[in-house]
């Protein structure tokens, strides 16, 4: 009788642990689903912003550098540079649940189907994007370094106030600190290179957004969460 009671107690405890782990697994997946929903919303906004910046850079590069020294031309380039290349927008994925899983012992709580492998792939894809972001950041910094060697950054506020007052790009404000032809060529080359890198990054983000939507559907279906 004692042996039977101990055996039954062992099985009962095992069952309780199994139920508890299944609840924890589902809680982790629910958290991951919320993280991915947040990521998809952020990605959609980021993609739109990057596409807007790419159109702005494309317009900037259509301004002929042959007339770079004329004030209306330099003002136009100054405007487009400040409007479309002053900020760096990169994707920061929500890894709250992944951190919790790692702290809890990795993917040991994930028992359903191939979900653990799918989460590992999801984490790998996020890391791959982080690697690509380093290239975007590097070329962004090079572009601004070239910009600062030609344009007078101290005039940004005055330039912006003029634009706000008239709703037009100024055409009478000299903003150059250098008319060196080689530096101007470097600036244009940097804008061209940055646009290429940004286009590649934008394509990567669009593909990742499609992947996240599919991954989200897979998780919901695997755990009957709709």
C-alpha cells in the first residue's frame, strides 16, 4: 500500500508538472505572439519611412552638381539632405519573450511540434537584420561626415525657420563652407552608395515583414490562438 501510494504520488506530481509546463509554454507563446504583432506594426511604419527617404535622396541626386555653387541649388540640396537623410531609422525587434525563454533555460519549455526550431529560425533572422543594420549605419555616418565638410550646420535652425515661415525652400541663403570639387564629388558618391544600401535594407525589411506574418499565423494555428 505504501509503495502504491508513493507511486501514485509520483505520477500525480509528474502530471501536475506536465500541466504546469504546458501552461508556461502557452504563456511564452502568447507573449511571443504579442512581441511579433508589435514588430509587424513597427516594421510597416519603418518600411514606409525608408521608402520616403529613398524618394527624397533620389530627388536630391537629380539636382545637378554642375551648378552646386549657386545659392538656390545649394539650398535645395541642403533642404533635401536635412529632410531625408538627417535621421537613421533601423528596426529594433521586441525580444522580451526570447530573453525570458533564455533565462528559463532556453527552448526546453517548447514541446509543440516544430515550434522550437521555428523560434530559433525567427531569432536567427532578427540577428541577420541586425548585422545588415551595421552596414546601413556605417554608410549613414559616412554620408553625414561628407555633408559636414561642405555645409554649414550652424545654419540649420535659421534655414528651418525660413522654411516654416514661407513654406518654401530658401533660395537666398548661402550654406556652403567649402566649394571643393573633390569633396562635392565624394558627397554625391556617398548619397548614391547610401541609397543603394538603404534599398537593400528596405527589401530585407519587406521580406522580413512577410515572414513575420506567416510565422504569426503558424504560432496561432499551433496553439489554437485566434
